[in-house]
């Protein structure tokens, strides 16, 4: 394995390959540094110690935010063309360092090497899209002459950076979701303080090295790994932070909102996504899409298919197809290119999923595939006849568990689909465009995928949903808009 300049390789006890580490465990004020304390990072597959990163204190976070704020508000200007070029270069560097990122993402997280490699491509694309926004930071003239009070004035507005963006990212897409926050924030002219998930900090630190090598001004960047209760709390409540961008669970989102107070927030908080399979759907196509959408990244994906409502006349045939495909999935080591499903991020998460599955079984559900757990591995599980009110029906499982329930009427399917507190995305399978558009209108979600599962996104589209699924929209263009503010200039004729 190639180790980047200024980095070291640590060999964990009982683990053969080393994992990349930066020269230090945090970054702010233009300097790589170590804090007064650190915390370990483990491979969830076998518990091997991968290394240590800084456990940022409230004082560390204050120093980081203060330095970034000074750079943004008092430092030299960073013109839009230079931002564009830096992000274009960053996209190229991510591609060049594909092997490094694939290794780091897979080792410290849950993704198989195939899934990690695909994420590297996504992140490079996100940075490319971000760079393109530099030429679209446009305002417009304002119609002062449209009112008698403004007839002696002319003016316009521009879009200006909000200032300091606090970015808090999860473990499940540790590179691309950072790119989705930092790319738009930087091209808009902001400074960023990043707190990555405690389980996947090395990916964030490797990405920081890319941005620095690409020419992003070092003083506008900071990474403060640490616990949410200390580093996260200090970051979102800091008075010099102008916008908080958070991706994670809705309960943590509530805590972030309380700590942030009256300031701008962007929050993506997950979903309990459904797919509706109508009687005229192509069964085998729908089954394949559902299996792929339910069990990628061991189900730890905010867009994962969790609930399927299938027309009663197709239910058994569809279920058999899903069960057959699920049983063919290969559960095993993340490092094996043939593996389809690796471990969950921590054993306690696998234990939690097993408890939710058992709750459904005890209340009358039938386990048709899976239902097995070993350590952090939970086998892809398919359940039918799952009662309303069980956690699999109401909450986000964020694990490899799939519900298939039959419906007798489309109205009933829509009612059940909308019966959760979430509304991120949904899928609809049908051969009728009229039925597809009817369901797209009636489903209370942020996106409806026709003849596809809920698990689809391009990085340019507005991303988010109503209810507890979030606040605002991400997606590069829409995040840039949220991370800027209009500034009006009005001139009065003498």
C-alpha cells in the first residue's frame, strides 16, 4: 500500500495490511496538529485497531472556528475563478488517489471495496459539479423604478458567502457526503470547520490533504474529529458559525437544532423509504431493484428500501423473487471483491437490528430470509406480514432488514407509505404513466423514482424531504444557494 507524503502507516495487532494515517489527527489555523487527547479507530469487521485521531476539546473547536472566521472575514479575498480551479484540481486528485481512498473508506467503515471504489467516483463528480457553480453565483437587477418610492434609485443584488459553515458528517458515505458539504461551501466563498463521524475520521483527514494540495487556502479549512457531545456541541453552538450542515439521525438532528439556535441549518435526517409495486409492474425488474436498494452498504443508507407494499395478486411471486435474490447475496469480508454485504459499523448496531427483527417476529411477522447475526454482521433479512406499529414499520432501521407487505387497494398502499414521520424518497413500479404520476403526486416525499427503488440519487438533484427527513435541500446547486445570502446595492441619483 502506498503511503502519502507526510503520513504514516500503522499496523494493527492481528491485522495484515496497514491503514493510511495523516501526520497528525486534526487541522486548523493552517497547521496539522494533535490535541491533548485522542481516541482509537477500529475496523468494524474484526475489531482491529487502525490508529488514533485527535479527540477535539471545546477549546480546540473554539480555536478552529475562530481561525476560520478570521480568514473569511479579515483575510485576503478568494476570487471565484480560484475557487473553481481549486475544486477542479481536488476532483482530479481524488481520482488519482482512488486506491488510497478505497482502502481507507473500506477499512474504517462498513463498505466493501467495490462500494468504496464507487464512492470515490461519486465524490469526484460532486467536486466537479461544485466547481461549475463558480460561474453561476449570479444576482440580478432590482425593479426600484416599479414603485414611486424607488424611482430615483437603481440597484442589484449579488450572492455573498454566509461566512463559516459547520459541517457534521456521518459514517456511511464518509467521502462523498463530505464533498457534498465542503464543495458547495467552498465554491460559495465560505470557510468550513468539519467534524466527521467518530468511526470514520481518516477519510476526512485524507480529503483535507486533497483540498490543501489542490490550493484551497489552508486558513479557510479545519477538521476537528471528536465526540458529538463535546466537539459537535461546541461546533454547532459556536457564535462565529453562520450555518450548520448536518447529516445524521433525526434525534441527533433535534439536538443540533437546539444547540444551533436561531441560525441557518441544512439537515438531512434519513428516511423509512418505501416502494410500491402495482399489479401491472414487471415483477422480476422490481425484485432486483428492491434487493439492490435494500442491502447495499448493509442497509446503512438513508435511501435504502425498508418497506415494500406489493399488490396482493403479485405478492407471493414478488416475495419469492426477492427472497431468492437475497439468499444469493454473499456476506463476508469487506476486502473480498466478491462480497456483497459486509459488516455493520458497530456490533451494537447489528444487535439493534436483530432486536427490531425479533420484535416483528414476535408480533406475527414471518422471516423469509436472513434473520441471522454474528458479531457486527447481520445477514440480509426479508420479512412479510409485518404489523403496523413495529419499529420496522415506523422508524429508520438503517440496517439490512426489508419488509414486504401485500395491499388490496392503491389507496391503502399510499396510506401506509405516508404513515411514518419520514418522507425522504420512494419508488413506484408500474406500467402505467397515469398511475405513476398519480402516486408521485400523492406520496409525501422529497423524490419519487418511477420503475426504480428509492435508492437512487444523482449529485446534482435537490436532495431532502419533508416531515422529519430534514431541513432544506442539499445537492450541489441547492446547497450553494443555501450557503450564500443576497446582498443588495442601491444607488440614489443625486
